[in-house]
């Protein structure tokens, strides 16, 4: 049976767990926490890997080629003229400056302001989210050429 004391410990633990969730790390350095936040946004929220990671024969995302670029296998029911057939590599964030990456994620345009082809999303992320995502992508090993 839970005593009153046991119950308050339980509440305290739950409250602590909530207040020290992934968004507010207290002990890690700023850099590590920004990368971790970016990983969370990429993997759990925006699901960038669904398009930017190739799949194995079973149709599962290939963890060994994480975010290294992939053919687009989903097709619109109705033909869309400028539908892209490939999602470029994001691991290591090659070929783009941070500013260009921020443009893609904050303004929803290509690195030079050009129109992004579907099914790439038109994102309007906050600056902090875009920065965290780019920091995470830069922390990943670049795809072998
Ligand atoms: C539904 C599929 C899909 C998802 C999800 C997706 N992308 Fe893309 N992404 C694409 C495709 C397709 C392209 C190529 C677009 C083009 O050629 O215009 C692309 C292009 C890009 C580019 C390159 C832009 C350029 O013009 O060079 C970046 C950077 C990018 N995506 C980042 C991301 C990030 C970061 C996420 C997650 C936050 C993400 N994408 C989620 C499909 C996707």
C-alpha cells in the first residue's frame, strides 16, 4: 500500500521527469542539447527520414544509410508535374551553408529562394528549431560518394 510519503515521492518523481524533459536539459552543454533537440525534431516530429533515408528490401528505413538521400517511392494519386524523384542527402548537411538551410526550413524555399518540388514540405519553422535541426544534421557522418 502506498503511504502518504510514498505518494508524494511518486508525484515529485513525475514532476521532475516532466520538468527535465528533452526540451530543457540541465546538465548537458548547450551544443549537445541543441543537437539532441534537432535529433528529436528530425526523428520524432518532422520524420525527415521517411523521405531522406533509403529503405531495405522489407521497406524499412536503412539505419546504416541514415538520412543519406533516397529515391522517392510515394506517388500522388493525381499526376503532379514537378514531383521530385529523389530526396537529397542530409547527413553532414553537405553543399549548403547554415543560412541556406535556414531558408529551406524557415521560409519553405530552396537555398537560393527557388521553389521546392513536392513532396518536400514547405516548412515555416522557428529559427531555433531550424538551427537545432541543422546542428543535428551536421553532426551526422556524410554519405560516402
Ligand atoms: C515527404 C518527403 C519529405 C520529407 C518528410 C522531408 N523532405 Fe526534404 N526533400 C524531399 C524532396 C523530394 C526534396 C527534393 C526537392 C527538390 O528537388 O526540389 C527535398 C529536399 C530537401 C532539401 C534540399 C533543398 C534543396 O533545394 O537543395 C533539404 C535541406 C531538405 N529537404 C531538408 C529536409 C528536412 C530537414 C526535413 C525534416 C524536417 C525534410 N527535408 C523532410 C522530401 C522530403
